C-alpha cells in the first residue's frame, strides 16, 4: 500500500514539471526578497513559497490535462503520465483544481493584491495561453510570458504592498526572456510541433523572423534585468556579476542567431534558464546585504 502511494506521488510530481515550476517559484521569492521585507518574518516567506508552488503546480497540471492530445503526438512528450494513460484526465483535472484553488486561496489570504496577481498569472497561463491561443497562433508565447512574469511581480507586491517600477522591470525581464526560452525550444522540436498541429514561430514565420525575435527579446530582457538590479541598488560586486551574466546571455544569443547550429541552439536554451536563475539568485543575495 505504501509503495503504491509513493509511486502515485512520484507520478503526480512529474505532472508539475518540477524544474519549470521551481524556476518560477524562485522568481517569486526573489521578488519578495527584493523588497527587503523584514526577513525575521520567515513565516511570510514560507507562505509565499508554498502558495506560489501550489498555484504554479496547479496551472501546470491543468495545462498537461488540456494538452494531453498534443503530447500524445509528440515523441518528446508521449510518455508523460496523461498521454501514456498512467493518470486519467479526470484524475489530473481534480489534482490540478485542488492545487490551483489551494494556491490561489492561500495567496488571497496573505494579501488581496498578491492574490489578484497570482490569479492573473494562473488565468493567463491556463485560460488565455493554453486553452485559447496555443493552438491558434504562435504569438501565444506573449501570453505565456505574461503568465511567467506574474510570480516575481506578485512576490514584490506582497513585500511592499503595491506594484512599483522595480516589480514591473523584474516582470518585464521575464516576459522578454520567455521568447528566448520558448523559441529555442520551438526550433529544436519544430517537426514535432508541426505533426501535432501546434503553430510555433519557426514553422509559421520562418527562421529569419525567429532569429530576429530571439536577438531583440534577449537584449531587451537583459536591459530590463539590469535596470531592475540598479533600481534595487544591488551591491557593486553583485551588480558586476549581473552585468557579466547579461552580456554573456546576449553574446550567446547573437552567436546562435548569426551562426545557427543545433548545438548552439541547445546551449542557448539551457543557458537561458541558468541566466534567469542566476539573475534571481543575485537579486536575493544582493537584497539581503
């Protein structure tokens, strides 16, 4: 019995896409810590982490439920729990709704503004991006970016009690970073997306538009991140590291755009996540000094 429960929990855990959820969770915590809210209020920090984790995980599970037919047609996704039949659509729907309601409800209990932003992120991700636009237009990634930007904005708003310039800049950095993450992924799996009938920028608008969008969005994301770090007044050492990371991100993007190769595209995809993770860790560390 215990072994069976453990197996089910592992399957449920895979539905949350833990690496993606973890990255978004870290951005939310970075937003909160950037406010320099009293760190002795550890219970608020833990509640922020828990509520964000539940809301983000819930939206991810619901996305997996809705996209199970697409995943079944794609080699990279066909072994996920829903298309492989290890979890039923009903089971996934119940799990996603429970996680979502718990996360959003907890968020509202912490702060109405914080809860509203968390709900906005959930709604943009599940309803607008996944259910409405993903199968209709390749530019649905913009709404995916907006959804991805909400955790950091929510965390910052919880810490200071309002939406300010720093919160907007941090959110903008993530919104502009999302195309680098998603377009490199779209390039890598363009054939599988075509087979599944999902429009992605490389297949609809071609390679040149994809590369141009990549280069412009990456440069703009780096600028927004550096402006946010400057407004937060990170210590000089942290600021220097942030500048170096941003420069490396832009350089790698330009090299990949000008001299495309499968290896460079894969390297850019991986480094994009490391860049955002590193930037958010710098924000957290710098804001506590």
